[in-house]
């Protein structure tokens, strides 16, 4: 409808961009995990797969980031003041119980009672597919007191404050998104959020199933629930509770259904089990669930004992309950045991987890339980919407926009790498997109950038393993190199704009220090007239999806430089490559598959391989006072500590982290990184070659459509087929 809307708005004297810029990002997640879910929703609707998404309707989503004197400041983001896309469904509510106690009734059945009831209210966000009538729903739950708006009796009696107290406490549950995907374990409010979400969603799913009047034995033919990470793992226990306590199935019969309903995706490489809940907390908040967890664990351990008699170590390692003080529940294990399939998100990741975190489970449950589905991105948003001109140019060559539904069609672009007119048009679009970003940079930061410089981008969440430090140390190395050169020798240099963006979780101390470090280095370099346009450093504040849509089409080069073996997948590599940006990358996560598809010659690779990283770390441990292995990096450190970028004291933490521990092997990868960056410069000098590689990057992106990912889930895990919504006009005609 965009053309119609554009025209209509023009009549009123507005541009469609003005209107679009009024819309807030939903920001209901905080990194690649949530964004992946959004791409999947788009793909499931487009591929006509009958699916629902379930989540929480946080009043405050991801925080807004402001940079003040180089430091990140967090502000709440009240995005719901303008959200025309949601449909409140006051008719769809679920009572969710917390606290209380469990007693046995006369028949010996467990009854959970005397708890506090919170009401979950549905809000539906329609997810229209592309070029289909199918529209799916994302159903988001918000919480409120089940007693209604507020307590009128208290209000009448003049007790104004307490009249709304219940309401406020209840609303707190869906008030704010924890700005971390895996660290806030142990917080009661987080557990409440997870349970409210799971209980409300399951109740909804079951209500829908029950309408069909089918027996429970048919449930798994009609329903599959994909758990997106460990956060919703409680849904497994909740379904068991519903089947045993409310539907009165026996325990084993219920467990048969439960463990054939769920499938589980893990999104992390971290070997330690991430989410753990203290037993006393679950006991207090969800007493019946705690009993069921013990029972599930008991049956599981009996099985392990029988199959591996005498292996106490194994029993300890695979127990859902960890014998710490206090005891904790390993939610990850509930996820594995309650699911019929468990998958990782890139080939390397899926392989790695079977050898580390899940090793014991592979031994007991068999390798067949574990599989891989490599992530993807939706080309509708990340190409067609973000880069309409490139999309149109591709369509003009391929004859239609069909590639937006079948991304493998992009392969045909390989035929045009020698078509000079096409290449010129391709380069012009990149330059236009760079000019658009350059304007934004000037408007928001005051820094003027040369659009003919190489735009080198790293935008992503600040997490130590993603190694923004490596990038900024590389920038300093470049700066020192330029400064050491006589101005007459500098004419052959490739000018660069190094662009950073991303948020750090408020509790991520080193992430925040790194943001500060980058901003301080930027200030010094940007005001150095001696360097001028040869190097600029920009930090784009408050990186989010809308900004990604502006940035991705404008990159010449983007950085995906995590320590090998630490990034489960990563998806921004796909977003940049699909927009004709080249990538500099380590052999990690989905980089490996992206490189396979684009070809090694068209990417810039460096760094240690995953199997070697442990050896490097061991060598560090054995040699604690070792010299920094890179002279280049030492010069960078000296420049920082000598005060080249202002007071070294607040910058020292980022440097010392590498000198003291270097868990992410920055010093060991630095020279190899610099060499790859030199290759980048050399290649960029030959613009014709560069454009060819840019076209080949796009041509190789077929595999990374999230349509491919959801088809793979459908065929290999969910066992579902596409169902097209009928055209109502045709039905009328038939009548
Ligand atoms: C992540 C992984 O870190 C990232 O590599 C992956 O691409 C996404 C989606 O699978 O999931 N896991 C996680 O907790 N966050 C991610 O981005 N936040």
C-alpha cells in the first residue's frame, strides 16, 4: 500500500517518511534473539504457516540510550503512547495464579489454592505476510489486578493510595523488559514475568484446542510449541500441571504429551547452564510447579540410573536440581527433557553444544534429539524496506520482485558482475545510501564525514565477546600510522569512517567502559586537523531497528569479529551482506556459513579458529606475566596510557582487561586483524573489484532468508504445512 499512502499524504503536504518517523520501535527484546523472532513472524505469515507468536507487552521496552560526555545514560522508553498497530482484546483474559499452597483433596489429587490472582490481558499485533492474504498474530500479554481497575471501597473511604496499590503491583509484572537475555536470573519479578507469559499463552492454546472437541491424545497432532530460548521453559511444567491437576491425566500419560509438544531452541554458546532459579523462590511463588519439577526429575534420574548404573557423576551433572546452597533449578535441563527436538542456531553452534553443554544428554537421549536450524533474516524488511532502490535495481535485472519470496533467485546476479552499467547503478545506490547516513550523522553528532571514504560499521549489542575493543584498538593503530606518516606520503591512503553503535546492559560494567572509550577516542581523532577526512570515528546513539535500517544499506564494510566459538550465530552479518556490504569476520557462528555462500575471496577473514581458542587461553593461564604478543597493540596501549585521548584513568580499564586477562584473546588476534584490514584497504582501492564483490555478497544470500529457516523448522521439527487463507471474493463468486 506504500505507493497509495505516499500519494495520499503528498496531497496533504506530508511525506511518507515523516509519518513513518513518528512510529516508535517496539523494542520488545534486546538484541539478536528478539529480532530473530520478529523475522520469523514475518516469514511464517509470508510462507502461510499457521502460527502464533506469544510474548509480553512490556510498557517500557528496551531502554533509550543517551551518550553524555562519552558515557551511556539509560532512559525509559515509553513506546505505547503511539502504537496504532495493536488491538487490545479485553475479551481475551487469563487468570494466572501465584503463591498460595498445595493441599491434597479427598481423592488424593493436588489442589493449588489461596494464591494471588493476576489477570493477563491479550493485545494482538497483526503480522501480515508479504504478497499473501495470510496474516498471523503476535499476541502480547499485559498484566493487571484481577479485581478490576481499583478498589472502590478503599477509594470511597478516602484511602486513595491503597485503592490503586493492587493494580499497580499487578501491572508491575509487565512493566519493564529486563535489559539482558541471560543475566537476571534469581529475580522474583523476572520469574513472575516468565510464568505469566507461559501460563497465559498455554491457556490460550489449550482453549483453542478444546474448541475442536478432540481427545488429549490428539493434542500433539495439532499443536507444537517452539520455545525461543530457556525463558519460557516453565511452560513445560505448566502443561504438565494442567494435564495432571486439571485434566486429570496420569503423570506418565501427561508427560508423554508434554514431551511431544515442545521443541526448544538454544541461542547461546556459553557452556555453563545459564538460567537457574533458587528452589525456595519457586517453592514460594509456584509451589505446585516445584513439586512437579521434583517428580519429573525423579523419573528422569531413575531412568539414568537404570541405563548408566553406578555413574554418580553423570547423575549429578544431568539432574534438574543443582545441589548448591540453596538448591537451584536448571531451567535449561527442563527445556531439554521436555522437548522432542533441541536445536542450535548455526552449524558450528549446534555441533559445539553437543560436545559441551549437552554432551551428557546426547549420551543418554541420543544424537537424534539434537539438530541445527541456521538463523535467517526477512528480506522484506532488510532489503526491500531498508534499501528500496537496491531492491528495485535487482528487480529490474531479475525481471520481478520474486526474489523477495525466494531469495535463492539472487544467485542470478552473478551473471551481471561484468555489466558496467549495472555496476555503476549499484555503486550509485550505495553512495546515495551513504549520503543519507552521513546527513544523519552530521545532524545528530555534528561530525562531517566524507561519503567517498570507506564506511566501516560495527553495530551490535555491547558484549565482551563481540570485541568492539578489537575494532577501536584497530582504529587507534590506523590513527598512529597516519600520524607517523609524512603528509606527502598520505595520498594513497583509503579514507575511513569507523561507525559504532550499540547498547550495553546497565550492569555490564566493561561494556559501558568500552562505549566511553570509543567516544573519547572519537573526540580526539575527529578534531585533529592533521588527519582530517582520512579518519573519522562516529558513535551512533541509541542503536535500534530503525537505525539499523538506515545503517545497513550504507556500509561498505561491517565487522563480525567475535572470538571464535563465542557467538551462537549472529544475524547482522546477513543484513549487511544483503545490502551489498563486504564483511570482515572471524570463523565463528553463522559467519562460517555466510562465507561459504559468498566465497572466501569476497570476504576478509582473520583470527584463531574455535578449536585453538582454548589452547591460547591455557597458554595465557600457564604464563601469567607474558608479554603482549603484538607490538602493534603495545603501541596502541602506550598511546592510550600516555594520555593521547585525554585522561588515561577512565580509559585504562579497557586496556587492562586485555593486559590482565584477555579472555577473548584480543592480543592474539590483533595482528591478524590488522592484516585483514590492510587487505580491505587494498581491495577498496580497486573500486571495480570492490563492486563485483559487493554484488557477489548479495548474490550469495539466498540461504539466509528467514523463510528458509521457518521452512526448515516446519519440515524438520513442527511437521506443519502451509495453509493459504482463501480469497473472500472467490468464495462469493462460488455462492
Ligand atoms: C543470541 C546470540 O547471541 C546470537 O548469536 C544469535 O544470533 C541470536 C539469535 O539466535 O541469539 N542469544 C542471545 O541471548 N542474544 C542473541 O542475540 N541476545
